[in-house]
C-alpha cells in the first residue's frame, strides 16, 4: 500500500493516490480491506483530505473493495491504457476524508 502525490502542484497538497498491490496468494484473504482501512486512518493523521484510486474498469474486485469504503466514481477515462494490445478503461474513484 502506498500514497503517491497527485499532480505534484501545491494546490493539490493533501490529495493523494492510494495504491494497493497484493501478491496473488494474498488475494481474497481480507488484506486489501486491512490496507485500505489503514490508508484512511493514516490519511486523517497526516492531514490528507482526499484519497484517489486509479483502477482499471475491468478490475471488479478492486472497484468493489473501494466502494465498500465509500469511494465514489469521479471519472472514467475510456480506452486510455494499452494492456497487451487491448485498450482498457481507467476509473478514478475518490473519497473525501472528514
């Protein structure tokens, strides 16, 4: 799990992309939920006001995970990523941290 700066300009300070990557053997064991929960808790502590997730539209498990934590779809970028010669959509999901 990591936070990455969004856009790199001072106006976007406090807005970060959260990424979670799991080894195939770790998937489906609740580790993603633990990571995302920790990300939200940490965000509150370090004054992050907005979390973004950049998720391929065909990655239903990840979209469902972020949805469970209250993330909403904020953007759909159609056919933006070339994966093995197949163009894929990217969804941007967001959550305001209170």
